[in-house]
């Protein structure tokens, strides 16, 4: 079942001026409920424009964006309501932080949803725990934090509103491996707990392979290809055609295939390739 869908959407920056630029050109793509969908593509492919349209920050030049089958721009004066249902964490989280303390910053969204102070505090604690923010950090100014900590606070502020759709633009950028696992693993738990839909923009093919169910590939303002993680990453040559990479382990599997070693299974994660090699050795008796 599709939670949010883009139908024949185009978007042009500075339309009618000498600086006119087409960012999206007749794009149609759907995002499934209860799934994590990765969005990949080169800089300038249209990824960021697309995600900024999902919660109404940008309005399509043409086409429709449907949330549960309803056009989000059907009632333009109520577009702010969509932003509680579709939460967006931008690539630069410092632009989303503004309050005196981390606690107040995380609670800003739930408070504006009209929740009681008790409910707000419960949401703050839950969201903070979710992204690995301890009680001591809650009393700090968000502007005293490191880049990675700011990113956690920005994500917590969106999660505290419990959006039905969570959109994240490079949420793990700048984090160490442990931080990446905590944040991205948390997204998996968020989906499972809330039956939510997550859309994840990242340049890390390894992250896409590990945490996503589906992948949408953008190129030159259009959808180049979409499918399950297995469908997209099983053929490295497809992505190579537009200059995109694949997980390093998928390259190894591809190289083995060119040497006549036919592996079977999920050939885009370390565990998947490991299992495939063991099974191959078992079949061949080597």
C-alpha cells in the first residue's frame, strides 16, 4: 500500500527568468507504507527538490503529491497540517535548531500540536532516548553541541511529533560508524513501532543496502530506476551507466561472477555475500 505518491510532478526554479532551471521533469514515484525507501543520485539529480516537496515546502509547477490518496495542495491554507504528518530532517540540522535548550527544541513541535505539557515531556524523553540523547544533554543549548549531536537533536525534534512519513536528507553525514548504526538502526525501529514510512537520502550505498527496503534512483531530474534493494544492487552495471557506485561488497560479488563464480542470494551486504560464498563452496565441494 502506497503512503505517499508523486504523480507527474515537475518543478522549475526561477521560472520565466534567465535563471530558469528544471529540477524535476514529469516525475512519478510511490513510497510504500511501513517501508524504508532510499533515494540516491548525483548532486543536481533532483533528490533534494523532491524531498522538499513531500511536506509542502515547495509546490509543484505541475503534477500532484498524494498523501493517503489526497492531494496535499487541495487546501493550500492548511498545508501546515501536512508538515506534522510528513516530517523533514534537512541536510544541515543547525538550520532547524533555535530554542534555548535541547529539551525545549525537541518539544517545540509537539507543543505546537496542542499536546499537554505532560504529553510533550513524554514525547521529548521518548525521542531523546530514541536517538541517543542523555538527560544531561537535554539541558544544554543546542548551539553548544557538536555537528553529530545537533543532527541527533534535529531528528529527535521531528520524531517527537510522530509523523506518519519521516523524510531524512543525509541524516548520518559526519557521524562515526557507531553513530551511523545508532541513527539508522533507530529508523528501522521507528518504522516497526509506528508502521511509518521513511524516505532516506544518502550517498552511502552501504547504508542503502543495510537499512532500506526499496531504492529510487534519480538522474537528470527524473526517476532513472526504482525497485527493491535486491533489484537495484544486484546489477552493478546498471548504476555504473549513470556514474553511481554500488556497495563495495556488491563489487566483489560482481567480480567473482565475471570469473565464473555464480553466487546466489543477497549480494549487496557483507552477511549476504558471506552466506553465498559458503553455499557456493558447499555446492562445488571445494
